[in-house]
């Protein structure tokens, strides 16, 4: 995630740097550094930020179909996937170890590359993923 995307999401959440620091469990200085591009945004911070944003974007207009139905996952993959196990088919992008390509991803970056092109993820974040990723 780039610094301008981080800043945009903070604005969408209507949070001050201090408030977001408290929500993410980091210092205000860290938030400032992320937004200025002085410091790389850690994966756990990006993940939590996207989770908070997804909950604010929840809307009756967003279908509640589960990822395994949308992606037509075979039973074998579906039953070994944490998203299915924890009944979190709308949060598959948030859960490490999901098996969208048939195997777990080796890194957060690899996972997010696929998620950013996925219908399930984009139902929440379409506006956020366009442009500056």
C-alpha cells in the first residue's frame, strides 16, 4: 500500500492520526511516517486498515455471497480453506492461508496481488484499489 492510499483511507474513516494510531496499535509518529512515505507500511497495519474500512463500507447493497460460491471452489480446496472453516466468505482477503489459487500464498504481497483482482475483495474496495494500489 502506498502512502497516499493510506492517507485516503484514514480520511474515509474520518479518523485523526492519533485516533488511527490507537485503532492500529501503533504510534502517532508511525502514522505520520506512513503518510509521508518515510516508512514502509507493515503488512499487519495494511491488513487491519483494510478490515476497518471494510466494516465501514458494509452495505445492504453488497451481496453476501461467499467467496467459495463466487469463485466456484472445488470441495477439496473449499474444505481446506480457512475462509470456509471460519465461515468468513466475505473476509477471505483478510484471512491468511486462504487457497484461492489452490494453495496458500507465500507472502502477503502475493495474496494481495490476487485479491486486488478478485470480485469478493473488489465488492468492498473497488474505489480504493483503482489507481495507486
